[in-house]
C-alpha cells in the first residue's frame, strides 16, 4: 500500500511523538509498504535519509515549536490541513496514517478522496489540554473530548502506544478497532565501557562516583522540580553524588539551575542540553541510577524501555504514567513527592541486593511481555485491519 503519514509535530526530534512516528514509518516500510511523511515546516532531518518527507508550505511565523498544545500549533495545524488536501490531490494513496490531532485533520478530508484513516493515539486529547495547562475551560476541554470521540469512531483502526491509552479508548468507544503497539523501538546496543568512561571524563566525575541520571525533555510535565527538590536529602547521606539531567533547552536549564541553587541542590546538579539519541547508551552506562519523576499523564515515556534494558536500577513515581510498564519487581516505585523519591534513590544507591533483583527482572520483562515476537503479533493485527481497507478500496473500484 502507499501510505501518507501525517505527523503534526516538529519532525524529526528524538523524543515523544516524532520519534514514534519515525519508527512507525520504518516498521511499515519494512513490511513492504511505501510511506510518505507530511509534517510541519520545522524540525530536523530524520536519521534515515531515505525517508520521503514533505513539509508544510506556508507562513509558519516560527522556526521551532514547543512541546504540547499552543496557539501556534493551531496555526501550524491549519497549514497542515491545507497541505494535506494538496498532497492527497497530487499523490495516489491507499491509506492515511495520522498521529495525534493529525487524525482529526485527516478525517475531515479523507472522505473527499475515499481514503481510510488509521489513528496513532499517543495521549488523550482532552487530558493533554488540562495537563499541559493549555486551558481549564469546560468548553475547550469539551470540544477536544468531542474531537477524540469523533476520531475513535471514524478511524479504520486505532493504534494505542500503551495499555492505559487502549483502556481509555475503549471507555469512550467500546467497539473501537484497536491494536496496542508500545513504543519499544529497536533497543540501543549496550554502551561500551570506553564510551561510558568518556562521558564520565566529560562530566569531571571521579572513578566510582555515584551518578543519578535523567534523560528526556525538561518540560513542566516531567516534574523535574520534584527530582531537584529530592537532591539535598540524597546528598546529605551520599555527599559525592551527582545528578545529571540531559535534554533541556537553555531557558529550561536556567530555570532548573535557579531552583537547584534555591533548594541547596546546585553543587550536585549537572544540567545538559539535548544530546544525540546515539549517545544515550553511553550516558546510561556512566550512570548508577536512572530516574523518571513524572507524576501526570497517561502516555508513558518511551525511554522506559531503554531504561529497562540498561542494566541500571530505575526509580520512578508510582503513577499510572509509569505503572503501565513498571512494577515493583523491575523498578523502585515511590510516592510522588520529593521525600519519597529521595528515599527511592538512596535505596538504589545503597542496596546492591535489591538492585540485582530489579535489574534482572527488568531484562526478563523485556524478553517476555515486550519481546520482538509480541511486537510482531501486534503489527500483524494492524496489517489485517489495513488489509480490510485495501479490500474495501478494490471493491469500490470494481463498482465505481
């Protein structure tokens, strides 16, 4: 099939929806489908130069866009809608595969071209509006609730990236045609010892000095303030500990550094901008503990699978955003407050027996629940649903 993938994001970016869309494209191509990508004008070139990327034409008024809902994103989506019509009129596609609100845009115009739509569900749209503090208006949230229901009812199939999202979709439309394909991409190779040592030298860390690592964006939703406020309690018992946070933008780094200085965490805090995805295994290899302090949301961070594969203990908040993938057997789960999070980090740094048990369990979880075979079965389900669209298209052509 020839598929148009609609990505209403800054594509490419090594995080969240853009990263998921990149791997979904590669997976569909590996299954023998031809895939074009329609996305915003902003974003970096994807690592795979062979991907066919079309960028929206029009006055975007910005060279970058922040994560989450925004008024600028509404304008970007309007331009994408116009470009979507133009792209569909020029190309001969069999299917539109759309991420997030791109599915709404696709469903508005798909009937004009007789095309089915697959919706890749990364979050709950009305929850996202509230959790990102875009609006608390009942009318605005209600509008996005209607949009979400419209997408779930009209899409040929829905791909949920996590069990919690699948459950949310079924609670809205019980008979939704749904497949769960978690964002476990091809896992990074284990870091070579020399790469981990290179990172430690770059950060001026002494041999054996304990390192607590966070990787990912610095947006408010990640609750990095909770992590920073936990640092003094850990440092009081382990004075040479260092907390390395990788993935911030300059303004976010400055804000977190101010918070760290205010709460007494500054001397123990190393804040770094976004680094290439290829370097993350080296950072994890240089770490003693990996953390995820997020407390809100229903869409788990994609990095959790790399964390599970790292051989390092994970400390995370005991919240739905984590517990869809993490259990007390494979991670240290804590109450969502700084004091409890500090205790969890201390356990990971001071209890080698617990660390051995949870890192062993983490590898077992990856090998069973999230194996390549399980992922292949999920794609088989999706391909079968897409095949339905292909058969409908052929039948329509015969009777046209």
